[in-house]
């Protein structure tokens, strides 16, 4: 009746702290407004998705933070959807926009429409580039679309 499992001890997990001195992009959070679960962060609600899967008619809510912004600088953001399998030559869909920074740190939230995607596994890639300084940061997160 008693069983023993195996495990590994992890002594340290490095986490880069936001310091406001260089452009940094947090991990991407993909959530769903229909899940009913939210995380309160800096006074804002961040939708979560414990299923880690979305229907094509259900948008994914993408949330991330940027740090090290220079107020007055313009930042170009590109959100790309890539097939997760194989080595695709280009993304399936993308959207790009430019915004001017007002503060050193910003929380960003966008709905990502999935209706053009079939069932499968995808990668959401976010790239942010300071158009004045030329520096760029990127992150990616897996996304599963199921019917």
C-alpha cells in the first residue's frame, strides 16, 4: 500500500529581476475569459486557463510585462502564431503594432483570435523592438487548439 517515487532536488532556479535598466520581456501568460480563474497582478486581472487548451472560437488572452522601457521611445510589437511541429519556414498568422512608452514598466494584454487555426499545437511568439535603440526581446509559449 505504500509506494515510493523518485525525484530530483532543484537547488536554484535563476529568475532575472526587472531592474528598469534594460529592455526585458516577462514570460507569456495565455488565459481564457471563460475559465473563471484569474490572477490579480498590479491591480489588474490576468485570466488563466488550467486546461491549457482553447477551442478555435475562443480567443486566447495573452498577458505579459515589459520592463526597461524608455518613456517617449516607440516600441514595435509583433505577435506571431507558428506551427509547433516540424521546422516551419514562416509563421501562420501575425499582427504588428507600434506604441510609445509612457512608463518604465508596462503590463500588456491582447486577445489572440484562433478561429483561423485548425486543431493542433502552436507556438505564440512575441517580439518587442525599441525602434529608437534597435534592441529586441522575444518570448514564446505553447498553445493547443482543440475542437
